[in-house]
């Protein structure tokens, strides 16, 4: 029949049926919509069911969205796979918000209960959210018997370790995984043994020296081997040895000072509960002031929270933020930093600067974690440790702690100094019981049993009112050229696992894509900063991302300080924000480079020739095309008409690219060909080279173009350094 009616007829018909099904689903007729989509799936046509499910979720119709996806999982084929993937993503959102039991119940309805389906989801969910419930251990051991992949197997073993699995049984499970060649499990086992059973560690490690990680050993192993006469001492280098000795000594010093009962100690959390109470002077009057994640307090908050900081507490992943300017003791919190040591390079740098490092004693945090069936927050770990080492709460001031302001019908920010999404991976109600016990008598023991019962009672919205995180994007410049379109594609791709994108004002998080707008106080700069300011005034979480920053006024410094995060594309912008505005920003190369590529449809074979784009003209304050003889001989690429996928595929057939376009440089990098770059209206191209530490020069004039072409041909190694640097970033995230 297709021969007589034509493919276009069937294409138009499938689009109409899909639109009809979408309208029925949004109108509440999910069964009718599902029947249409199953037919389209059977016929090999595209369906919009997952898009509709996201729209329903964004409208707060989350149960309907899950039901729609669940129906789709039974369809098989492309629709079934897409629906199953989305269903698991939606269940994850539900669980991450605190609705753990509801998420697990929905996942239990998936038709595929194999490890590749629901089983793997449960393992990953419990692992990422540190749901440390020994009631799960029987099922975890069952899943081990299904021969999971190495990553899933390592997560299962970690969960068993963190929930207090009997050491002998744990040794058998780790040993079996290691003998099968799971090197992650093998190295984790050595670290656990180093912390728990040194004699067995030496026995196992002596026979399996190949298990020592090429990327470095854990702090637990370093501390065991750091003395020169220890067996296997030659398995670690001098730098790990010095870090272990530094950690051991400074940890003892830090807790000795905090434990001195003759000194008063203030532990200052980040809850907004102290705003307006004018306790700043009272806090600063303590001999030792402990703060979390920020060593300095902004002037606008000093009257309430004080300004003095003697000890900083931060998690392992935030350590890197303090390498440059920190000179006070640091208590590092993590799920088990000695055994599963993260950010070790940062720890090296801090130790070599002489910054004292410590952790909360392992025995105490293990007791708390087992009681809570979750990893405890940095705040509760620190409060419990302070009272434990001092033998009670006498002369201990507790400020900025609520532990329930992240849950309930109207959760607030977890920080007094910026808007953030409430964190859902801790047992907040259980921690609140422990906090109450600490305030009463400085001892958590009376609250341990009751705290565990609260593990699954942490949601802050009823399921009927639940919505995933709703992102609103400002700065979608898709219509400008294909590089900007790639940025928009990348942004949506990397946000998709974390929530839904909405177009209206009912959003939770504002994401402003700065791109090349934020420079020299331009109109676009003022417009975007005002949008960010309005979001903060409305109590929203807001980010400025993927941006240049150059020669901007100080009109919006208060807005910059209130943002949840700032991500710049290169180091020159990062340095300017810090030096001129006192703002720390994270660096991540332009998102266009990381956009998922689709199959190209219109590839040009340049047959190894040089190709060229347009350039920024300072004279005309716009991009222009060179028309002189030295440039017109090269094939011209118009980034406003070509697609990103086609551009990269086409550039792979060229010898090199000549360009004045920032995004064209990234297209050349994705195609892995050399390029000659002219400067633009900002430092964004120069900033790329500076960030990567490569010696690729900017072409300063058209007269130097032949010289620069020859340089590019003879210095391929510098471009390869840039390509490798870009590939070292594994993807973008907020």
C-alpha cells in the first residue's frame, strides 16, 4: 500500500496519530494514548510518549507520568526501551527527594526484575544515596550471585561493608570478586583490611602486590605503610608517606585542641535559622570557631553568624576549592575518607602547604551511620565528635543548626548565604533527634535506635504534590549558529537526568547560559544579570554557566554572591571573577564540545584542504568574511547555515581550519584537526589555550596567516595536548 500512497502520506499520518495520542494523554486518557503509541511503535514510527511524561511530571501529575511510562515498558521495541529508561529516571527523582519507599515500590512494578533492570537500579540508588539498611543485605548477596558487571559488583560490596556486614563473610565476597579480576574490588578490600585487620592485609597484599592501584593507594594503606621498617613499605612513595604522617599528627593535634575543656568551642552550621538574631559577637567570643564549607563569612551576615573561623569542615569533593588560600585546620568528611580516599591530589597540596588535616574518628562515624541507616551529614558528625572528645556539651555553643529546615511542607535553603536545593541523601529526622540529644546532654546514644526508624520518613512534599526539579533555561541562542545550537543541545542532554525543563515561571532552578554575552558591560550582560537577580529575589536557585567574563562592572556583585554556582569556560574569566569581584567560579570547557553527536546528513568532503570561517572585525564590530586573495582560495564554512554534526564530520576531511569563531575552534577540536585562530571581541579563545596550558598562538593579523598555517602544520603535538585536555572532562554537570 505504501507504494500507492507514498512514504510522505504515512509520515504525515504517524505525526497526526502521535499528536492525537499526546493530546489524549495530557487530557487524562492515558489508556487511549498508550494504544496509539503501541501501534506506532509496532509500525516503526517515532512516539512522543516520554516527552509527554516529562510534561506531566513538570505539571505535578507525577503519578500519571509514571503510569504512562510503565504502560510503555510493556510495548517492547524502541518504545519499551525508552519508557523503561525514563521510568527508572523518574523513580530516581522520586527517591532522591525523600520518597524512598514509594520509589522502590514503583520500581518493583517493572516487568524486568533482572540485574540489568530493576536490580541494577536498586544497587545504584542505594549506593548513590547511601541508603545503608542491613535489611537489604540478603537481596544484595542474591544479586552478587547473578554475576553483575564489575562496577555493580563493587557497589554491592561497598554497601555490604557500610552496613556492617560480618568481616569474615565480607572477606569471602571480596576475595571471590578479586580472584575474578575485579581490580576495583581488590583495591577496596586491601583498603578495608588496612583499616580493620592489618595482619590479614599484610598476608593478602604480600601475595597480590599487583592489586596495588596504579592511581595511588588509599590513606588507610598509606598510614599503615608510612613507617620505613613496615613490611611492604616500598609499595608507596615518599609523597603518600609524608601525607600519612602529616594526617596522623595533625589529626591528633586538631582533636586535642577541640577536646581541651578549658577552651570554649562554637560549632556554626549553615542553616538560616540564626538570621536576625545578632549572635555574631557571641560566636566570635569562643576560643575555637568551627564552620562548614566556607572559611569566610560575608559582611552582610557577620552580625548574625560572626566572622571568626579557626577550623573548617568540608567534604572531600569540596577540598579543591580551598587549595589556594586556606591556612587553617580542615576536618574532611566523606563516606569513609581513609578507606575510599577521594581528592588525594588536593590533600597532597594542602599537606605540603602545612594545612592540618583530620577526619571525624572512624569508630564514631561508623556508629552514627549504622544508627541512621545513612551517612551522617558533616554537621552532625562534627557535633557528635566535638561532644565525644570533650565528654559532653559543656562550653560548646551550637549555632546555625536545624536539620529539619530541608524537609517538611516548605523546605528552605540549607545555607544562609545562598539558595540551594534541599539535600535528600541524609536521614534528617533521625539527625534532628540526635541533635536534640546533643543539646540536652552532649550524648547521642539515647537517640540511636529511634533515629534509624526515621530513615524512610524524610519527604517534604506529599506524593500528590510531588514534582521533579524544574529547570528554566535562559540564553538559548540556537538560532545564532550551529555552535550555540550545540550548547543548547548539550545543556538539555545533561540536565535531562536531573529533572524537567519548563518554559513558564513555575520553576525551581534557573540556568542562565552566558556564552559570549558577559563582557564589557554589554546590554546582554545587564539583561542576563537582571534575570538572575529576579530569580534570587523570588527565592529560586540560580546558576550562571558556560560563560565568558571580561571587563564587567560591579553593579551585580551581590547577585554573583547569591548564585548557587558559576561555571566559566576558561581560566582567564575564572581569574577575573576572583580578582575583580571576589567570586570563585568553576571551570568547564564550552558545552558545545560535549554535545552528543547525531548522524550527519550533509557531509562535505574537503579532501584534505584548508577551510575557513568568518572573523570578528573590531572596525565594524561584527563578524565578517575575508575576501582577499590569501583567504578566498579556501572553502568557506558558514556556521549559521551548517549543522553541528555535519560541521564536525566535514572538518574531519580537512587538513586544518582557519577561524575567528570560538565555537569553530571547539568544532576543530572535536574533529581533532589543527586550526589557526584569530582573536575576537573577548579573551575567550586565548582563555582556552591558557586553561589547557598549551602554547598555541593567536594569529594577530592577516599578513601572518601563511606563517601561522605553517606553524600549525609543524606543531601537531600542541593541538593534541589541547584535545587530550578537553577529553579529560567527562561531561558537564551543575
